[in-house]
C-alpha cells in the first residue's frame, strides 16, 4: 500500500515515496505513450498559475475559474488517495455541473478511472453496473472544500499527484461508459487515456478550437458525446457554458442565453438543434454569435439543417461521425449545401483515423458500391468490459488481406463513396432488409421521408414482412402516403404509416426501435401501445 499524499482537511501537502512495482505487477515499456496521461496532456502538470484566473466553466451556480476548478480537482483526488484507492473504477453521478467534472479529473489524478452514471438511474440498474464493473465507491453532489489554496500550493499538490498518475500507462482505462444497446442490458465500453489524447489532438487541430472558443454544452455528462465539450474546453482553456435543460423547454430564452453570453460553438445532437429551427427562434433572437455548429449522433432533418444554414450563412456547419466504441469521432463533413436527396455525407477521416469500406473481404474503392465501415485509429476503445467474445467480434483483425495488420472496429454501418470520394451513410447493417425480393436500406426510406415538408422525425421498422413508418409532424397521412409513392420505388413504399406525437428515445437520446417494434406487437395482440 502507498502513503497518503495530501491532507487538505488541514491544508497540508505531504511528500511521498512510491515505487511503480507497488502499483502494477507488470513491466512498463519505456515509451512516451506509456507514461503520458490525460492529466499531463491537459496541462495539469506544470504552470497552473498561468491560467489561474481564466473563467473555464459556467453552470447554474455561477462562473468557475481554472484555479477554482483545480482546487476542486485536488480535493477530489485527495479524497481517493486518503482512502487508499488506486486503479479502481469510481462511479460518478453525473449532474450537469462543474463538480461532476472535478470528480472526473480527481479520479484520474489519483490514478483511478471513472464511470459516469445517470442521476435518474434506477437503483436496480445501478447495482448491476456496480457489480459488472466492480465498483465500490459512488460519488455524488458537491465537493467540500476545507480552504482556498494559493497558486503555489496547488502547483505543489499537482506535482505530487504526478507521482501517481504519470505511472498509469496510456493504454489503461480512463473511463468506462455504459450503454444499453439493443438488448437493454448494460454494456461497458472501455475508453483509454491514449484514445482520448489521440482524439483531442486531432479534433482541436482540425476545427481550430482556441481560447476564443465559447462552448454551449447541451449533452448530459453521463452521455459519451459530452466528452467532446469537456476535454476540448480543458485542453484549450476556453469557457464552457453548461446549459440548463430547462432552457430547452423555452427555446426563446435558450436563444437569448446564447446571444447574451456570446456562445459561438455548439456541439449538439440534431434533435436539440431542431428545437431552435422548428420554433423559429432565429426570427426572435440574434444568434449570429454562433460561428460553428457541429452535430452528431443522428440524421439532421434536411429542412431543419437548411433553416439553420439560411439563418446563419456565415456559420460553419459540420456533420460528425463516430460511435461509443472510440473516443470522440473518426470522420467529419463540412456542409456547404444540403443535398437535394439523401443524407448529408459522413465525409472524410479525422487525421488520427483511417476508414475502409469492406464487403465480403474485399476493400471497396469505387463509388456507389455499398460496404461496411471499418475504422482503424489510435482512438479506438479497448473493448467491452468483461466480454471477450463481443470484443473479439467487434474489434477485429484486418477484415481484408489487402489491409495492414492492426485492430479494426467493425461499425455495423453501411456506406458508399460519393462523387468526391466522401463517405455517404446508407444504413445500419441491422436495418438492411429483404422485402418483395429486393434488398432495401430502411435508412434510405427515412432519409427521403425526412425531406418531405411537414415531417419532423421518422423511423422505419420491419415486422411480419411489412415496412412500417412511424413519424411525427403536422402532415396529413394521406398526403405523406402520396408523396412517398411519388419519391420511392414501389417496393420501398411503407406498407403502413403510423403518426406519433413523439418518438420514444433510448438512454443515448436516439430513437428506440425496440420500443417501436413492441408497439407493433402490442397492437397485434390488443395491448395498449407505448406512451
């Protein structure tokens, strides 16, 4: 066991001697990547005083400078060190506030890794996650501060933390994110320090984030997509506003908040962006402070994207592509014009990634031929927690003898190359069906439906040899049916249209196809459908 490093209850910093062998029963290869840790990568190793008074985070409780944030991180790290916790998972109940991020960084600074947890999680599911991950500590709420430390004291504290976290190899876990997937069972995805460092370097460079960037954070901190906001802000020391979810219930106030606080960069899911365009907030609030809109996670309805681009003609719009099986994203597309038909392209690989289309062991290079996306990147996750079989099935060797050795992520996404060698998403492999003798991509039907005036959202499912289209919007069912017959090949026309007030979402904020299929079954046997 190792000695305590900090005693912030009395405001003291205590020296320590600690051998690497006492921490890991493994040989540490002398490579810079094995010694570099996200904490060092974010600049917590030296010269903290340079940014001491820089406003970093703004939440419902006010503005927090970098120095104040470091104080909270140091206190959180000391908490784990005092308890003798090392290289263990720590669950953090992830409220949308600064203290959640201080817990995250405190976990890392003490040589551990964190597991974000939804504040509204049911106790039964939390217990299952704790059991799967071997979690003994759950942190929630504010961080109690004994007293304010000076810049010199904080720098001394973080120097002593380095004795621990610099001996955490870059390939070890940084955090584990749990998703439900299609089965509803918790699935833990292991993110590494190396993956996050690789992603942030490439991402910040590609989109030129800097101290002038001002982020408006919409994504809850228990969602993996929030890492783009959090670690971008920490890397470049730019302000990040943690937007209160209540603002999205009153979009005009949301627009006014963005304007009044000079927020210039949004990294949101399309459903959140569509709230502003659907309710025509542009006509009531000047949002020209927004210079970058990066969207991810789902298809941006073409008419909503057009509304944004028409209202903000000088703003950069970027479609991001990635998954929870990697840190951040692996591809992007700067949107110059919304396509007349189909989806906005996935685009081109981020500098730290390589994307390949493969079909039946052959690498596809020609345009308009559909294949499955495989990703090679330093930012790939390490696999699935305690599930070697699934890890081996998804994180594979080369899918074709034409490709070099290494690990490849099998995405399950089908795509093709467009005329400028950009990747264009077609559908999920799971959503490819054979109907009336024809192979059909349900995603293609959805893309065409979303371009119909009056449709807000839609989702296709296939059940009992029928294509069923669920949709929201104010369009009449007969009118939608007529327009789809005009736009789709006859064998692609849905057999049934189901208007909905809202479409059910899963824990990741995406449309829940499983619940929609349940609705089909409920109706078939006379049960009450989903709400």
